[in-house]
C-alpha cells in the first residue's frame, strides 16, 4: 500500500487491521471444514456457523477505504466475531470426534446484532457475504433436492434473494442516510435467514421436532451453587460486568482497572452481583438475549457509561432474569454500584426504551409455525 493510501485511510478515521490477522489466520479451517463433514449433524451445523461468521468478519474487515484499514468500530466488532468463529470450530471438532456430543446452545442461532455503523462500504461488504453464503446454501439445497428438508427451506431463500436484489443500488451509485438505514435491516435480515437455513439443513430434526416455546422461568440466586470466582480469588475477572466492546477499549487503561477494583471493594455482597451476571451470561450464550448496538442505548446511556460500564441488552424471547420478567423486545441493563442510599444491583428494563425494535426469536411461536410463515404458508399475525 502506498503512503498516500495509508494517509487517506487515517484521514477517514480508520485503523490498521493487521492486529486482527492472528484471529483470521487461526480460523482458516472455517472455509474448508464444511467439505470434510457429513451433510447433517452437530459437527456440520457448527462448521456452517463458523463458515458464515468467518466470511462475514473477513468481508467487514475489507470494507475500509484502503486495503488493510477499517474503522475502529468494525475492527472491534470483527474481533468479537472471530472469537465466535473459534468457539464454533471447537464445537464442530468435538462433535466430529464424539458422536454423543450435544451442542451447548439453542439452535438455530441468529447472527449477532451489528455493533458498528453501517456505512455504504460496510453495506457492500454485507452484500458480498450474503452472495457468498447464498451460493453455498443454494448448492446444498440443490444437492439434497429430494429430501423433505430441502423442500421446506427452499421458499425461505426468497428472502435472501430479495435482500440481494434490494441492495443492488449499492453497486450503482451512492446512497443516502435513510436508504442506508433501510438497507441495513434488509441485508441483516437476509444474512440471518441464510445463516439459519444452513443450520436447519444440517439439523433437519429441528423442523420435524420443533423446540417448545420459550416460557418465562423463575431465576435462582443461590450463589453458593454457582461456584463463582469472587474478588480476591486467583481466577476472578474484574471486567466480567463490562460490555465486551468497552472492555476492548479500556482494558489497558490503568485508571479503568483502578476504578473497577474500587467498585468491587465497595460491593458488600459480590456473590449476589455475580449470580445475576451469571444469569445474563447464560442467556447470552443460549441466544435468548443479545447486546443492543451502541447507538441504541437510549435512556440507559448514562448507566452504561459509568463503572463497571455494563452493556445494554434486549430480550429475544420471554425470559426472567434476576426476578424481572422480560418480554421479547424489552431492552435492559444490569445497574449496579454505589448510590446515595447504599449499593444497588437492579435489572432495569423498558419495552423498546432504547428506540430499537429487534426481531423476536422464533421459538416464541414454535419453530414449525415460524418456518411456515417464512415460507409464505401463513400470513404474519
């Protein structure tokens, strides 16, 4: 790259992507593992997830104004995605080696929500990813054309093609802010649909035997049964309450570590705090909740920007965390810290309080009914 290109990229506020090279290189198996596995099974499903996420992250990293550069926000998002790829590759290898292995997350999984702004170049990268995975999943459907699962998911591909068609404007010229916002939702919806189609092809029993609806469940706060690392223990993570994006930015800051140590020293019952966080972490791992984009934190912004810098999340399905019942679409934050009256540890929630309306997870209506609606068999209620 010429010096002029580097200076141009820096003028756009972009940073070098070289630091993420180790993540990308460590996950190169994501592109070949699919070809070495049977068409169905947990190993295949996990390999599919790794393939899509790796493709998505690599394309996003190439969205900068010059090769080897991208926005800081995109680099942070890609680092998180690469970590997910590594996890899915590990699951795939375990499943391939052990026929009794069962996935430790609910499937089909949705794609992670976008964390960085979707500029025209980023939208083009999303479209490129969508074209790649459309071709791959389309070939898989064609190969299995005689199987019932292929007939069932084939109508869902229309959503993917519609997203590609609608985003064709990106290659014809510039787009305004309103159109870019619309295309963000369209492309994200197409990517999410293709991502889930591949999982359904890998695990056709999900259609034959759909998961039961997710019902709110009561939380349990018996911290003694959670085997938590407490402040002072060798394995304790002072950053465990912090939004991963914020952690990536501040983990090297000495003052941030000092503030966190003071925060934990002030907590009179850290086991109770960590028990609530363990519930949130479990819900994240199982795809029941996810982080809101930073720009959508809304009324929770003030709480999210003070130590310990918790993330603003939203519920994809009805769930009860820390005794608070959340409905699909509710945004929430774990507000914890010293107040004028003592020490607070409260799950604060509000329906669409952040001004961001996510698509609910399908399990609330039963997977078969959801698939029927996607295929056009039934109108949305």
